[in-house]
């Protein structure tokens, strides 16, 4: 590890060492890295005798509930006593913590651990590693540096975090160290059969129905280099799907051979749209595209929330993608 990173980790461990009441929280609309890194960190802190509060604005997605049988992750609520320390994981901005934000104000120190290059560095102590493929890997490094035990349950959480945010180790952001971390977690008891079955092979029927609508409705443009589709209230109503069922749908159109950038437009409210972007070309940085609309993320995966009329948003976003394609180095 580089000296600057080691210094930051040492500072984080020093703060944790002097803390008893600790809150661990992460971003709304949680995914595998969010849930896995939150629980992995919370469980190891509990093992160290800390009093841990674990919060997320939104429920744990059904496919990830196997990681949290004790329901450690709860909805944020008012607490009278202050936290010695709050640790935000996998959240690029404090706004991404949603309703947890208002309940963590009464604290001594806010630690921000994240791998999004667009992170706003909102913590008192910030460990931002934009080239790391997952926050789960950062939590793994923290635990290893501290010399804390990784139990099989913690290994399940961290392996899930790393696996999901690397697309099962397929994304080009995956590093040699990532495979080492994953292998070590398996060695320490991560149950590959359970993780793979729960995360990748147990989709609810509602999600499959939603995917069917995606295949029927997606559009290609700009010589088939841009693929996009909409998810609207009607789609959820007709399929019985929920927001957690949308995870990974974009990868189905991203995988089409000529597609370079894929985009999902999800209607949150009549004039509020959530966009998700994926790029297959290292010369097309979708974090920069999302940044034009107040969002951010990674070079290959990013998103934003945009206010306005749906068709106007679609035109603006597709035009921004087209510009990025046309101006990339040949």
C-alpha cells in the first residue's frame, strides 16, 4: 500500500479504537457492494466489542437478505445519544445517505470510505480510492491492516461486495489484487455456492417479467453504439417488480456487440428521472457524462437524478452520450 493510504488507514483505525458507539451507513437504493461492505464492517466492529448501529434508507434487496439474517440493517431513526464515530461506506456524497443524513449529525467524527472518483470528500477523514473496483475491497484491506478476524459470515459479505461490483470479476476495473482478496475470502470461509445461488441464480419472477419488457422496448441509436430504455410506473405495475429488481438490467443491453454506452431512464416521479450509464470503452467516461447532470460515479458506470420532462431529459442525455462518442480518441 502507498504511504498516504497507510496513513489514512492508521488514522481510521485510531478513531475506531477510541470509539464505542459507531454508526455504519451507506447509499440509498443499496446494491451488493453497499450491503456487503456495510455488513462486513458492522460485523467485524461488533466482534471487537463496539456498539454498532447499521442504517440504510431503503430495504435490503431480496437477493441480498441472506447476508443479513439478523436484520442488522435498519431504517434510520432519531437517537438521543451521540455517536463517537459514523462511518459512511460506498457513498459518493452525503446526500446519497438519504434520510440517514439527518440522524448522524450528532457525532464526533465522520469517516468516509469509498471508491467513487466523484466522491465529494464530505467526511472529517476521507479514504477515497477511485481506482479500486469496490468498497468491499477497501473494507477487506482495513480489516487486514487491523489484524481483525474475518469470520465466514464476514467473508460472505465482502466476497459478495467485491463480486457484484466487478460484474463477477468481468469489468476491466478488476485488479490482480482483487482476485487475491476474493481468494483469501474463500479461504476464510466465503460460501461460493450460497453466494452465487442467492445473488445470481435466484431472481424473482417479477424481475424476469421486467426484463421481458426491457427486451421489447429498448432502442438503439448512433449506428447501434447507444442503447437505452425506459422504466416507468406502468412497467412496475404490470410486472409486480420493485426498484430492487432493476439491478443489473442495464447489463443485458450493454452486452449487445455494437453497443458502446448503455443508458437506463427510470421515472421516479412525473418530472424526476434517474439515469444509469454503462460504458464498454475506456475512452468514453460516463462519470463525466453523468457529471453534466449533477451526478457521478466511475469511468465505466455512473448515474444521476435529473429534474424535467422525460423526453427533454432523454434528448439531452442521448446528445451528451453522442458527443462523448464523437470526441473520443480514434
